[in-house]
């Protein structure tokens, strides 16, 4: 099938799906107009060209059923667009990462109860392993033969690794000036890696064009995006389960495309509707780097439309100047009583070192954005210091070493003698 990038154009005949191919998913619903379409390789509404998301008819499910599942995202299989036999297919088995009680950081910031959801423990050390696992399942069911993506780095790692594990050809497109660590940790998996002269939005445009011309290519965040995005719900599921089956009162989530934030909100809502957690109010805050903060700018201006920008920030994993889910982030932040804030690159670096110094968690630049935004919100009185709060660290600091390379290092360089040690007066 050929997928077109022209607005609203879809494959003429969808792939024949095996029964139960997408689990309890029953169709695709337009997020803009509500029009419903069948499951298949569709990503734009045939009526208004708006974005599609997966709809479900959930069975009764209990906490005990979930807790009996594997220690990864597939414990939530009934709530995801994947077949019941998903664990039989080779995959990276991401998820169920640690939720850290961050008492030291809480004291420093003046918060009563703070947790860090640390997704750096995933197989390729970012939350992208979750969404890629969903996309890979969809690609298999749709008969795709090439697994591909445009990426700012973490997604590139996850796609290349998942493709290697599954034995499917991968083609990954990245901006030419991406951090070297992310380039190497993509190339090592042996797929095809293409550096594109331009920023992420240029790369994404090229990927969309290729998706419209090449048959059998599954671009995880383009033509199988409705399925891919559902993987982020598992962050919300896990936080609630790890808190003893309850919702936190406040969460702070980094915003790139915005899909992660909106899907965590969707996950919380599904848990409530299924009776797995009690309904309780929560606020969702989005975090962006000032050098790429179109959603934050729109929130502050009271706009419903997000105006694209040209990214200029060290937080390259968040450097999406035209975020697809930007308007929906605004909706979630406003509906829940949260906000979208941004921080400078210097504040990002301070956020990285603050989290490392207080909790022993080395975050990449996106995590620095989130922690710095948390601090900014607290200092501005916009985040309740008495409310239970969860912040999301979505990647490992080893991927963005350049961000803090000139800020940390040896306290001294000394000769290998006791006298030299004492003379340095280090203690």
C-alpha cells in the first residue's frame, strides 16, 4: 500500500487484519471532529484531515490481572492496541521502570512529597522504547517490511534496537548536528542511519514525503502514529500502580511533540473509567526549553493555536518546532488546572546537576528541562508544594554529556602521595 502525505489521503484498501490483531481496539477516532474510521494504516481523518487516535471497548479488568502480568508494558496488554499473544514476538520488553521517592530533591525545592519516574532504565535508556514497541506491533500486523522514523535521537536508538531484535530492516533519519552519543548508539545496531542537513522539522517533512511514496514502510511517528502514541499511556498506568493504585495530584512532563503528556492524561482517564483507581483531581504541567517553546508561548498568550518556531536549544530531544500535539497539550494543561512553562539552557544544565546531586539520577537534557521547570513552578507559586508530585525523567544523561561537560570534573589533580592529598585541602 502507498501512503500519501496529501491531507486526508489514505490507502485505498487497508491491509486485511487477523482477528484480534489490535486487541481490544475497535477503531480510530478523529481527535478534531470525532469521525470514526476502521483500524488500519490510517493516520489522518478522511473527513477533516485531523489526527486519529485509537478507540477501545475494554473488557472488565482487575488490578490482580494486571499485577500478575510481566514486569513490562505488556502487563497492560488489554488496554493497548496489541494482540493477546504480544509477548511471543521478539521485542525489547520495555517499561515498569522505577518510581523513585525523591526526598532530597523535595527538601531542596520545598516540596512535601516528590517522586521521579525514571525511564532511563528502559532497554535503550529512554521512554521511546515504550512507543516503539507499540509501533513495531502495528507494523507487523499491517504487513510492513521497513521500520523507520525521523528522530531527534532517542527514538532513533529505540527504532534501531527494536528492529535488530525483531529482525526487520530499519531506516532512521536524524538531523545532521545531533549529539554524537545518540548517533553512535543508533548506528551500533546495524540498520541504515541517514543524517539530514536541517533540523528535526526538516527531517520529519522528508520522512512524511517518503512515507507517501514508498510502499511497506512503517514510519513509527508518521503513518503508524495512532498506535505508536498509545505506548505513552503506560507511563500513566505505571505511576498509578506504583503509587498503590492512585493518581498523583501533580505531574510535570517534558513536551516535544506533546504526545507523551496527552497520553499520560488519557491513561489516567482510562484507569478511572475502568474502576482501577478512584477518581481524584490532578494537574498536568508541561515543560519546554525556552529555545524551542512554542507550546509554552501559546499557553502564556492564551492562544489555542501553536505557532511553529525554529529550535535553538541544547535540549535536542525536545527540539520540535512544530509539535503535532501542541494544541492538545494546551487543552490538557488548561482542563486540569496545570500550565506549560519553559526554562533557559542554563537552567536546563542546573536541572541536570540538581537531580544528579540530590537523587543520584543522571538525566539527559529533557530531564533537566523537567526538573528546572519544576523548580520554576514552585518558586512562582504555581505548583502546590503540599501536593504529591511526580516528575518524568525520560532519558539517560550519558546521551547528552556535552551539556554538562564544562560544569563538572575533578576537584583537583594531584601527585600520588599522601602529602599531595593533604596539601590540596579537599576535605
